[in-house]
C-alpha cells in the first residue's frame, strides 16, 4: 500500500494573480509546465478565457483580461516532521 497521493509523476503548481483581488489562485495540475505555458500564452494572445484542470478533475476558468501574472513550477513534495533539509 502506498501513502503517496500520486505515483504517476510529478504535478505542476500554478499560481494566478487576478486583477483587483488581493489573493492568488493556486492549483496543482497533471499538465506539464510546457502545456500550461502554452495555454496561458494562447489565452493572452487571443483574449480568450484560460481554462485549466486541477489534479482532482475540477475545471478552473479565468478571464484573460483579469490575469495579473501566472507563476508556473513543479510542485514540491510536502514534508512532514522535523528533519534536515
């Protein structure tokens, strides 16, 4: 029995700042960094909504004109306890 949530590979973490909102939208997706980058670029170039799917299958849609910034990176493993980093 495995205790990991996902053995299939590493997920991608995406942080999106929304205009006129102080918080950020943070999601984890099974899409690659290149796929997310391409989706963001296409949404901004075409002024179409950015649609991403998170690791639980939920669809997140953000209007292109409301995107402040997008931070894309590989999600780090969550560590529990006290240990040497």
